[in-house]
């Protein structure tokens, strides 16, 4: 009896231990199997994503990564510029702007033409020093000068006065004085020709700022009218007329400054040209008087 009971309790103890081990090992085995299945289904984090080489390049790029075209900004027209002022301005604004444009065109035309005339006169003076004074005779020196040379006309005028000193009235004038007077008149003609247009530059330089100021006053007047009609001084009501006023002021200054600078520059160059012409007149007059006296003594 004791032996049977002992076997019975031993079998029960073995069965209990086996059941406990089964309960412990089964969840662990199940968890390991599930982890292995998940690892097999998910790709490795470090593995590169393989794409089909034959597929287009755009298909490999996500929709969010596709480049977005820059939207072009529509050009906004300036409502306060020169174009708007011409389109929306009245006849007084347009007339003022037209006057300033004419002043500017006349200024630049005179600047270029007078500069060309002065440069040509300086070049002709060098030709006189090189060809005329070094010639063996007066006629040969005169022939070496080109027809457009202003000193040539001065030489011909003096030569004519020295050779033709006759008449009932001119006989009362001494020959040296008659020659000097003719040469001086021709010299004054050359110098006056150089002075042509400078009065216009002086006028533009002194009046263009005031013409622009008139346009400024007219623009401010329009701004006050816009404020009175609107009943409030909003920026959209006064910006256009005030911009028109500022443009007129700027244009007036842009016209006046070149006129003043050009006038001063040309006057200084005219003084140098007048000095050259006057010196030649005196020297040539002295030559004619002495030549006439020598001819008279020889006869």
C-alpha cells in the first residue's frame, strides 16, 4: 500500500512540473514566432529602395517632392509715373511738359553745334599758323587755306580793303584806319557767330526751374481739389497729383542744370576763340598797313 501511494504521488508531481514548463515555454515560443514573421514581412531599414530602371523618373518622385513652377508676378503699372501723368493730365500739365521737352532739345542741340563750331575754329587757327604765316607771299598763304576757313574770309576782307580804298566818302578815311575797321567788323562777325545760341542757354537755365515749379503748383492744386471732392485726405486721392508735381520739379531741374553748365563752358571757350581771332586781326592788320606803306614808298 505504501509502495503504491508513493508511486502515485511521484507520478502526480512529474505531471505538475511538466504542465508548468508547458505553460512557460508556450508563450515564449509564440512570441518568438510572431517576431520572426514580422521581421520577414517588413524590409530592412537600411536596405535601399529599389526602383525599376525602365520606369520614368517622375514616377520615382513622390507627388509632394515634384517641383512647383514659380508663378510669374503680373507687372503692375505705376499709376503715378510719367506715363500716367501724360495720359491723365490736363492740357496745362501736358503743355508744361512739352515746353520743358522743347527746352531740353534746344539746349542739347546748341551744346553740340557750338562745341563743333568752336572745335572747327581752333583747328582752322592751327592751319593758319602752319600754312598761312609760313607762306612766302600773301596770295600763296591764302591759297593754302580751305574755302570754309573763317580766317580766309578775314584775310580776303582785309585784302579787299587794302586794294580798294577809293570813293568819295572813303577817301576821307585814312587807309590804316579803313583797313583796321574792315578787319574789326569781320572779326566781330566771326565772334558773334560763336555767341549765337548762348542767350537761349541762359534763358533755359534761368527759367526751366520756374517752369517746373509751375507744374509742381498745378499738381498740388489738383491734389487739393481731389481732397475737397473726396472729403478726406486719403493717399490714393493725393498720390497722383503729388507725384505729378514731383515729376515736374525733377524735369525742370534736369533741363536747367545742363543749360547752365553748358553756357558757362561755352562762354569760357568763346573767350579763348575770340582771343585767337583778335590776335590774328591785329597781326594781319599790321601786316597790311606795313605792306601798303612799303608799296607806296617803292612807287
